[in-house]
């Protein structure tokens, strides 16, 4: 993935995305990249438009098929509707209600399959291989999706030239792979640090082992980065090459970060987005200058938001 590849995709998706702001936080030397203000309230539209525009350009008129914990599904549905492409989104039963309802409102066909992301992805891949009626778009294991997510790295370097570290949540690794590949080719000294939830940390444990693993997956408030991933994913070798470190945060730390972002920063962030903030706030990331935590999305159920706030309030009291 060359800088030329990233720049071409950036120019292509530019009319369809927002350039989101970077703002200083109350944590010293920490800035927040507010992708919760992006279309569909998640960074995922970057990769979604990159892939959908490629399909439009090649004249592929098949139904777009994807699987998602929620945000990628919303983004693909949004991009597909822009070009009046048929779209089928599969989500697990564990997906937050707010994300499910947003997909329904987009006009895409929605199916709920499996109790968790792993089951939903397995059933979707089976469907994709049974017929040629669908073109499958992975949330992470896709060349154009990764290029689209990587455009975020260009914005960070332009908006905050003094940045020394960029902190990104990792699920399937599309964002981490794209941002790190772009940033390291532009400015090698900028550290890129990934964050995973302890409850579901496939990339973390795979990096330790030197190969992709399937790990025990537990429910997490960070639903957007939970679940195992394709053992052949193209994101893994990119992360191995370019990401400097991956750290873990606990469920309590993520809940505290959701509460902190809401109470101190006045920002609504879902669990996966709050994971990056949690890693910095708990001192798990070395701060040698200005750091940027990517607030990847704001699609959190109000009930979940309330529980996180009440849980943290009770812990403090």
C-alpha cells in the first residue's frame, strides 16, 4: 500500500466524507480526533466509500454483502444507498440496538445471524461462497477498505504536525493497518499504538505468538472491536510491520473512559472509541509529546451509556 494508493483513494472519497476536527483534551498532551462526528458517526465510512466507489468504477452491479458489529454495516449501507446499489448487512444478535436501527433506516436489507460476531461472520462468508449474486465487503480484510481508513492518518499529520503518537482501537485491524501504513511512510518517527479490550484481543495475542490465532472471546462493552478475525487477514502482516505496540484495557477502564469523555470532554463515545482514551488515561502508553487518540465512533445505546456512567459513579463513591 503505497502513498500513491492512499492519495488516490483519499481524493476519490473526499466528496463523501467529513474532515473531522482534532481538539485538545483535559489530559495533558492528549488530543482527540473526533470521528464520532463523521457521517454515520464512525470512521467506517472512509473505507466503505473507498470500496463502494471501486465497485461503481468497475461496473459491478451485484448486491453488496457485508457483516458487521454495527458501524461498518451502517457505513456500507450509507455508501451503497448513495449510488443506489442493493445491499445486505448481516449483524449478530449482540449488536447494539442503536446500530441495528440505523442500518434499517438506511434502506439496506438487514439480517440478524448468530449470537456473536464470530458466528455472524462465519454465516455471511458461507452465503458469499454459495452464489455469485453477492460481492462481499469485509469490515477489515479488504484492500480498499484499509486504504480508505488510512486517509485518517493524513488528516492527523496535517492537523497536528507536532504529533508524536497516534492511538487507535483495534478490532479486525483495518484502521490500525491503514493509519500505520500511511503514517509510517510519511513520518516514520511517529509512534502508532493499538488498543484492544482484554475480553477480546485476537490481534494482541497473535502478535505475541507471531501468527494469527483464534482466542477465547468474551462479551465486551467495546462491541466494535470485539470478536475473532479471519486467520488469513491481510491486516495482520501490515500491523506486524508498522504498529509499534498494542496494549490492553479492561472493561472497567473502558467504562471509566466512556464516563470521562462524557463528563469531562462532553463527548459521546462508544466503547471501542473510548478504549483509545482509556489506554492513555490509565498511563499504559508512553507520552513523549503530543498524542492523538482516535475517537472512532459515537454509536452507543443510551442504556449502555447510562450503565457505564452509573457504574463509574458507583465505583468512585
